[in-house]
């Protein structure tokens, strides 16, 4: 049976040849089709790289074909609407509906199991508030020369190079229509970011793309040229991202087009390397000095940093440096380990970094404990697609949310998970002109605008139902979570929140602070000496 298909192709090829000579040309198609299959089977038998193909000539290719469409088969025919891998059909459908401004109501009751563990909800009020404007904003950099009034829901960092030219155009035009910001990603500001004039947050990573000299080091002159553009509203230093924290990146030389070369300030014909670590600073104090330097060079624009939390003593070192030097970022963006990217090593995307909820809580608590929370704004990103996601994230300490993949869905992303292949079926995550030119910018930018607008309308409705008027009023007491079949806790009861001043001259009764706060250093990211000694002796 293993050779049945191969033998059948040989026999049918011979029969076709005989029929060609007895019935003239009518059977040449049989010779071509069955001959090709027989040739494939012969190659399978003679090759040595695949044992499966040698043991199952021809038949093995049916297995490969079915395997290649397995994700699509599961996504469309097998998985439940609520199965998150990484986004459920229900989540994607909600974004599609809101981006198209079609009916997003649900009939016949919730599909969620309200008695399952981790089910969450927001409590409503018997005194709901009036429906007013849904254009919710937060002022960032109040004490800087050019403060920025940001929407509470913006486009997260996604670079040109990762996304196509038309995807960048559509995102930025949507941001312009909705008056919210578009984070450039670390790939710098491309011409496509500039075409439609939407607000930009310029993200600067370790490669210093757009502000680097010929040796890859930070260049003040090139930074000023971009940073003082009126379209750039804030400067964001990327320390790490959730999808691949602590990991650099390489764009192969073959993919460094003339456009990417000009945008990033890198030569063509060479790999474009984004190092894992920065060279402009190497300590918490150095980071804050760099923040202050960029704020001054930009003309006083709000300047901060984005990070995925890893070793807690490193974040504590940054916080101690703020306390000791008095140099503060205008904002911090917390990226969760659930963040997405075009491609990341499997172990990194599944098992490295702190998830957004815990990371956000740690950053928020630290700033509260140092009595700095009212001076620094916090943004957060990590699988945010709905108004409830925004409400929950703000209840845990954020001032605003960013979303990447949610806005990709608004562009038409179908979660094909082929971002790394350059064969994105929707023209979003590809540099193939034959694909991305089919993405209609006017239509998709309108969808981006509608997704933002309708999501904030839904957020307003949630707030009004809860008796609130602004997202800033949401607290951990408003969000409830089922922790067992018979127990429910508010986030305020589930999490250990610090009180203002709890870190001033004392250490709170909180495990991570008790373990690492006292030994964190503002002058170094190095692990505490106690941990280094334990590592050396394996006495954990």
C-alpha cells in the first residue's frame, strides 16, 4: 500500500502512452499528468533527505499538503468562536464589525461561560451617567514645553519594513481622521508616515534608525532633523518589546530596499542589525540622562520609554534613579509578553517576559510607592481589542492603551500568521508590491478610524453604565473576576496595591519588593550581589 500511488502512476503513464499511439494525440494529457506524478515518486525514492518520502513516494505529499493548510482548517472549521489562538474569532469579528461600522450587537445571550474561572466583568450602577463626548484624552508631559493631549486608544509600534507602505499610509490616515497617534515602531519615520499628516510618536530603538551616524551610534544632528518635525508629538525610547524582550533583530541585506535604506539611515547591501542593547547608555541613570537629552534636543516634546518588564531589579534601578536624580520621563509604555511581532523565536514569544497585567501593576505600584505616579503617565499594550480590554487595563493603573494587532484587523488582517514569509494575503505585513498595492488606502483608513471611534463609543457606554464620566475614574474596584466556582474578587482585592509613599524609607510587605527593592542599583542594571553569589554557588 505504501507504493500504491507510485505504482498506479507508472501504470497509468504506460497506458496513456499506449493510448497516444492508438488514439493519436487525445491522451497526451494523461502522459503529462501521470508522468509528472511518476517522476515525483521516482525522485522521492532516490532522494535521501526525507525518510517519509522514501517510504511513501507520492503519498507523503498529500500529508504535507494537508499539514500546510491545518491552521486554516482549524481556524475556520474546528476552533470555537471564543478560542484565543492568539485572537478568537469573536474578538476578530468585533474589530471587523466596528471597523466597518456595521451592527455589533449579539443575540440570544453571551457565548462566554460566566461561571468559568477568570471570567471578568465591570459592575454597573443604579445611577448611570449621561452620554457625553467619547473623545477621551490624557495630557502627557504637562510640564514640558510641548505637552501632548493623547487619545486613550492609539496605534502601537509597528515599523515600515514589518508593515507595507500602504498599511502605513492607511494607519496614519486613520489616525489623522480620528485625532489619535500612530507609533512609528523602531524602523523610523518613513515617507509613508508623513503623507497624511497623522500624529506620530517616534520610537527610537537600539539601532537608532533615523538618528544614527555611519557607525550606528546616536547622532544628535539627525535626531533633531526628525524630532522637531511638527508631526512628531512625542519621543519614545524602546528598551524592549513584549514579543521578543532582550532580543535584537536582523533585516537581511536582501530586504534592505532603497526606501528602507533611506528611512533607517543604513547602507544597502548589508544586514540591518538592531542590537539587543543600547549604546547611548548602560545604566538606569544613563537612561534618564538620555531621556532628558532627547527632550531638550526635540524642543521640549514629551519623552519617555517603552519596556517589557523582565528582571525586577532592573526596573527598580530605573525607579531609584528617578527618585535620586529627580530626572523623570514624561511617560512609560508597558509592553506585555503577549505582544505580537512579525516573527520571534518560539521560546521568546511563549516563555520570555512578564505578561502585561503583572508588568503594569509592578510599574504602577512602584511609582505610587515613590509618590511619582501623578508626575508620570503610563501607557500599556498587550492584546487590547475591545472597550472592556481598555477599561480593565486602565483599572490596573494605565492612563491609556495602545493596540497593534487590533488595528491590523481593522486593516483587514485575517490572522493568517504568515507575517514572516513576505506572503501576507491581505497586503499588510509584506514588502511584495504585487500584494500590498491591492490594499486600498482610502477604504482601510476609514476602517481604522471607525474601529477607534466605535471602540471609544463602547467605552463611553461602559463608563456611563458604571456611573463614571471619564476613563481616569476607573479603579480596580470596578472590575470583578471569578477565581473559583463560588468566589469572586475585585481586582482591588486580588492584587496588592501600594499606598503613596510606601517605598520612601521602607519596604512594603510585597514579595517582589521585599526580595529586590533594597538591593536594586540606580547606577547599574547588574543583578544584586546576593543573587550573583547564589548563582555562583548554585545555592538557590
